[in-house]
């Protein structure tokens, strides 16, 4: 395709759980030298990855991959069964502002999101953490306990 492939970054060294049970870690997308929503972005990884896995496993041609913190999202449009466009959107304002758009291979992108989800799931289980959100992520990934 020529353009750099999108890469999901997970910073497991920052994985933490608040007293209320919220699980956060560094999670962002890079395309070339661009980081979205930002380099070392921290978010609620179990919830966000659950949303993303569910959306990407649907048969919908257009899905939104939202971040919980901030107004940021990725618009994923399947142009063909093999190819998609991924648009990074700053959701401030009525329609939001497109920050970048790239063409990508859909299945490798979806598998990358699932692989990152499996990493988070394994790390949470290793720490002995349990929650509905962790259970849901496991169900979506076909990794039930």
C-alpha cells in the first residue's frame, strides 16, 4: 500500500488500577511519526479495547473506535473486505476535525487490536484483577475463564 501501517501501542508498564477499579495504561496509535491522540496517551484500556474489539468484529462497514478520555476517536471505514481507511478525529465541535486519514489492511489492523486486548487481559489476570469489563473483554476475544 505504500503508506506506513498503523500501529497500536500499549504501555503495560503503566498498567494500574484505581481504588474504584478503573484500569488505565498507555494506549495510542501511531502512523509514521504521528501519535494519536498523543504519544504515551493514557486511557481506560480494558473498556476502550472492549469497545474496539466489538466494533471491529461487527459486519458494519463504518465503525467508530472511541477513546474514553478526551473527545478523540478513530473512524474506520471498510472500503473492501480487505482494505479500510482509518481517520483520526478530534471530536471537539459539531463534526470534529480530521487530523489524519490513512489506508490500511483491515484484517491485520483488527488482529493487532485483538492482540493488544489479549495482552491487557493476560496482564490483568496475572495481577489477579477481576471485573465485569475484564470478563467482557475476555468474552469478546473468545478467552473465557
